[in-house]
C-alpha cells in the first residue's frame, strides 16, 4: 500500500512545490497556446481580408478597363482593343475566382440564390456575344452592351458588399472566439489557483502536524515532563527525529533518577555527621568537657548557628526531591476545588491571623479530578508564600473560577510583588528574588518550584501575572487545570 510516511520531509516539500509549480505551469502553457492560436487566426483573417479587398478592387478596375475597351472596339473595330478586352476579362476572372473561393468559405450562398460569380460570368458571356456581329446590328449591340456593363457594375458592387460582410463576419467570429478563449483561460487560471491553494493548504497542514508534535515533545522535555513516551508520526526523517527525542527522554529520565538518588544518598549521608556535629557543639556549650571562656562560647555559638542553617538546607533539599518524586505518582479523584482551597486556608489560620491578615476565598463549587493531597500542598505553599510577603494587616484573595475546558485559581496578595528582573526565574529551585521581607526569615527558594512541579503533574500550568492597577503592587499567581464539566 502506498504511504507518504516513507518519504522524508524535504522530499515531500519538494513534491508539493513541484505539484503546485506544474499545475500553474500547465495553466500558463495552455493560456499561451490559446493566445498563440488566436493570434494566428487573427493574422490569417487579416491577410484574407486584405487579399479579398485587393481582389475586389482589381475586379472593379478590370471591369472599367473591359468597358472602355469594349466600347472603343464597337466603334473602331480594332483587334488590339479586343485583345485588351480579353486580357482585362482574363485578369478579372482570376480575381473573381479568388473572391468566389474566399466568399464561399466566409458567407455560404443562400438556397435558391444565384452566386454572384456565376452572374458575373454570365454577364461576361453576354458581353463577348455583343462584341461579335455585323455592322448593321452595332446600335442594338451597343445598347445591350451598355445594359450588360450596368449589370456588371451592380454585380461588382454586390461582390464588394459581400467582401465587406465577409470581413465583418470573420471579425465578429474572431472576437467571439477571443472572448470565449479569454473566459476559458480565466476559468483555467482560477481553477489552477484554487487547486494550487488547496494543495498548499493540504500539504501545509499535513506537514505542520509533525512539526507541532515535535515542538510539543521538545517543550515537554524542556519542562521536565519525562513520563510521556514520544511517538512521532509523519515523514521518515521526522519519525527518525522522534526516535532520537525518545532516546533523549529516556536518557534524561535516567539522569533525573540518578540525580534524585544522588540527592537522597548525599542528604542522608550528610545528616549523620551533621547530627554528631550538632551534638558535639551542644556538649561544648553545656560545659561537659569543661567550662568555656567567652571567646570559646562565641565560637560554639557560631558553630551551632551554621549547623542549624546547614540542617535546614539539607531538609529543604530532601523536601524538594521528595516533592518532585511524588508529583509523578498522583491518585486522582473528584475534589471540590473551593472546599480544598478553604481547607488549606484553615490549616494555616494561626499563621495569617498572627500577621492580622484577611484571607478571602471566592468562587462557586467546582469539581475536578485531582490528587487532593498533592494539589493541597501546592495551594498551601502559595498561601504560606503570600503570608510571608504580605504586610501586617494586608489581604490575600483566592478566586476560583471556571473557563471553557479549564478550572482556574487566582492567588493575589498585597506584598512587594516580584521584581521585573526576577519574573523569568521565580519558579527555579533555590532562587530567591531581590524583594525579601525584612520581618521574616529568608526563605529557601523551593516553595514555588514545588508548586510548579505539582501543578504540571496535573497537566496544568501556573503563571505569574502582571500586577493590576488596584492594588498597584503585589504578586498575582494563576493556576489553570484541565476540567471537563459534569454532564
């Protein structure tokens, strides 16, 4: 079975361009041939019209010569005059034959009507008869000759009219063919353009699909979504690139697992000597090994403070590693989103009440398929972050809303907000921005990165929005989760 998938992307692109170019070229060549045919017909028609007009002119001139020679011959009876008459008659007959052939092709003679050339030849026979005879009948023959030349002149006029009509008829037919050819050419060009556009759109859409899948796969790798297998379909080179991306995904997943194991091992290995160090410092401060003087107590205090900081950093590292690991193992079930937000607000009630904050939760009941524990952790981190940065007596707002295919949670505080230089890195692990609260301990910088890991695990996204006009400052985070309305 014929399949386009065995061809490469650039081969298919070349075929598409060749098809479109061939279609337009065929339409152009057909139009060129049509124009050439019409030009040839026009040239032939013009030449024939000129030839008929010249023949008609020659016939009229020879008729005048015949009449002059015939009248002089009747009076003078000179053989040279008769010879001149016969030569003029012969040339007139040749012109008449040319006219008869052209007129019969252009204007067929009506049924029952005598052709003009037959009438002319009949009149010529009458003229020749009148040129022969006795001198006694000269007067009668002269009258008959006069009448015959009058008839011949009328026949010449009729023939000239027929030439004019034939020329007009031929011009009209040529114009009709020209108009018909123009209309046909216009239809062909429009059809060719329509088919070319259709082919371009079809190939464009068909070739753009694997590119979009490639883009989605690369974005997924960049966002560390390593649990979805990459299976590319399309041209051969795109499928080959998809296999390489799948290899890269497996390699990144392996490296990620190695990193997680390394962090767990290092963290656990550090905790044991760190615990011993803290115990030793405590023994020194308690004077178990003997009393300490004031400089020694200062050194012990510095050791105790730094071991506490190191202990916190190790615990933060373990907590981030655990959150990233757990984010891949979700237990989804229907959860009422507004109630989940309110539960997290109640869980931290003592913290935000201690800072005299007002926390408002607005929105209507909205059920989504999520892991309540993991999403609750993300919401709790956002709330604790907002509490930490909010001024005393400030306000924190949670707004739950529904949009087509999405469930949305907006978290807005009245703190100092995020500096413009920090906005691109605010979700990076262990990144702490320049705007830190002065009345709270310095954070570890992993809270928002954990939130991002958990939200992405739910196939959602979290964004830091620009601050609104009212209030003019503060942070505005928005979580969007996939949501299919209940039927």
